[in-house]
């Protein structure tokens, strides 16, 4: 089977309005000749991003889109490395800085409205152009997290970042998982500086052009940023409310010498009605859901997931058919033990969604589906914010989308699928990323600057993964699906037994503990379901697709 058979064609993307695939030949909907480097942990990503932006100069471009941005978040931990300060210095050097940040809903302070406005104001005051973007359906958000850096005179240095990491508080953690000193409030279970696990990827090569196109399509949308006169006037007093014309888009960067990574960008956009329709997705786009469906049809060995949510029975059903079709298929899910908020209107509905998904999966394939929650060496739960899925060490995605109907149908999302053609029978990129993530969870030291999270390295070295031979040596028992499933189970069982035994004796290696589906009584479930369904996990599919269970 050709590796490209795992990818969506332009027709299968289901969005005839986008120009994202227009430069690709025929029905192809991906770029070849790229190099993609996974940046595990926010501290790794922020260190590299800081160095990359500081290296820009006159005529260069920096574009970014974010769900939340904190102007004072220090990218390296040092004074002067604040997000706004770094972007302001770039503007001073003649860099064109443009940003799209979710405007957030009025009156919902916990959703970062003032923080996003402050970031926009500080960059705008220096001559940048940052917009607060409310062009979403009701109860929706712009959830894409991307940065594009293009160089006027050195296109080989162009880079794009796609993944789950916002330019905000709490994200600058490393493999020790002691948390970001600049923390945002969360559930008490995570302590004063919540440990945070996340992944971003750095893309070099022609696919940078594709990420830039995603940004440009949103930027050039003529729809008003908000239809509310009150919001418009409020924002106008603080930040830019008009999109300045972007410089003409340069040709794609040249292929990376020896680059074997195929990159396909998948997205979610909701259909918003005739007046508010995205001109680049008039009927919406649900290529993220469609991409997962195509990959799961080809799964035979292992689906490895790291995800913030995993909500709803409908999402679980996306896995169930594959699990029931092939009795050799296993599934491992790493997710947070607790929700991010103690608020009952958040926690209980979210636990309901989790119960529906986890219960459905556990019943569909007993003994072949396992859920785990990580903790740091001090025993504090680690909040999993990563959105990673690896299927049979072949198809791998890193992005902003969670396993929820909200991410697959309602909010704007962006994910990068990476398929590595360097080997005939698997994707070395996918296997390498899965094993590096597993090495952290199993607490096995793999030589390389991404473990245990030393951010003192220079930017390029800080993002380099250990070589395949080193990973294979340390993770020899996790090269296949059954060995991985057994290694995770044994490690988690030993750590759980140590906790249940009062933490006496030496702590066994490993950071994962088993996670069972929540148990809510029928009355609680009935009360929580409307809030869960309306607020936390809305479904924006057209009715004809809902009735057919399609995306």
C-alpha cells in the first residue's frame, strides 16, 4: 500500500472553496520534500520560537494565530523574552507582524478576552496588526495555534509551527513537569504551577506555504470581525479592528535536501450561514474528522493517542468499528486525570462526555483499550494538553484539535499530518515521535536534548530528537503494538500499587497511572447532559450528515 493512500485527496477534503490545494498537482492535497521536527514540551518550542523570531529582519514576515495569547509570557523565562516584547522588537526591525487571536465571548473572563486584547494592544501600538477575531458560530472559538516565519532573502530558513501550544501562560513546561512559573488558574488538583504536557511541530520546506495560506485565507475574510456594534466599538478603543493588506505571498520554500516528510494540513471550520459564511469554506470544512476516519480504516496494530478531552460516544464510535474489525488492534490513550476547572458547570458535563466515550471504547474491545493519566515525580497530576495521534507508526497528526465534536465540527482547528517515506513499511517520523513520548511516560532516559527537557541548548539543538538507533535500544520492547501495550500496563500497574501501598519503598519508574471511566449517577447525568451537549460539545454538522453519522 502506498503511504499516500492514507491521506485525503483534495476531493475528499470536501471544501471546493479553499485555495489550500490549488498549487498541488491533480487531486493531490499535500506537500512533499519537507522536514518536520516535533517539539515536545512548551519550553522546547518557546526556546526555538524566541530564537527564530529574534533572527528576523527587514522585509521578513511573522504571522500567528492563537486561541489565547499572554503579552507577558516569557518565552525563555528571562526578562525581555515576553511574547509582546519579542514581537515589538521584530516590528522595530522592519518585520511585518500580523496576528489573529480569538476575540472570546463577552462576560466570560475565564476565556481570555482581556489577555488577548492586551497582547493585541501592545503589538498594535508598535506598528504590528493583531486582530481580535470573533468570526465563529455561537459558543464557538478560533482554536488554531500556528506561527509562520518567512524570510525575504533566505527562503530555506522559512519555518511554520503547528500544534497544540498557545503563546500563553502555563505552557512553558519541560519534561520534569514542574509547571510554568507564569501559571494560569486551574483546578486545585494541579497545584499552583500546573504541570503541562504539550507538543508542537516545526515544519520546513514547501508545506510552510500551505500553513501561510491557512492564515491568509482567514486574514482576507471580508466578513466583519464581529456583528455586535457594542463589541466593535469596545475593541476599536483598544486594538486594531481593520486588517491591513498583507505583502504578496512568496513562492513556496524549496524542498529540504533529503526531506522525506509528506505534510497534509487538515482543518475544521463550521458552516456559519449564508451571511457569515467563510468565503474559503462556505459549507464548512471537516477534513480533520475525515482524515481520522480514513486513517482508522487502515489501522491494524496500534492507535496511540494523547489528548486533552476524548469526549462523547459519537467520537468513540470513530474508533469502535476499527477495534471490532481487527482483533489485533490495540489502543492507548494518555489524557489528564482531572478536568482543568473545578467549576461544576465545567467539570460534571466534561466528566459526562468522558464517561460516554471511555465506556463505549472499553466495552468495544475489552483488554485492548487502555487509558492512562500522567503525574510528575512529586505525584502531582500532569495536565495533558497535547493533541497527538499515531496510527500503526505510519499516519501521525499533531495539531490543535481534540477528540470531541466541538473540534471536529464547530471550532476552527488546524492539524498537520506527517507521513515519512524514508522506510517502505512504516513512517520513521511517526515511530520516533511515539517512542520518544513513551520514553518520557515510562521514565526511560533517551540521550538527546528533548529528554529530560534541557532548554539551555540553542534553538536548533533543543528540538533535535535522539537518533533511531538510540531510541530502538532504549525502547526495544515498545517497537510493536503488543509490546507497547504490555509495557504501559506493567509500568502503570507498578506505580499504582506503590501509591495504594502508601508510597513505601523506592518509587517504581514510570509516570503513568491507570485511568478508569468516570462514574456518574443517572440523575447527575440527566442534569449535566444539556449543558454538555449545548455548551461543551456542540455539533455543527448539517442535519443530513448527523442523521447519517458522517462528517
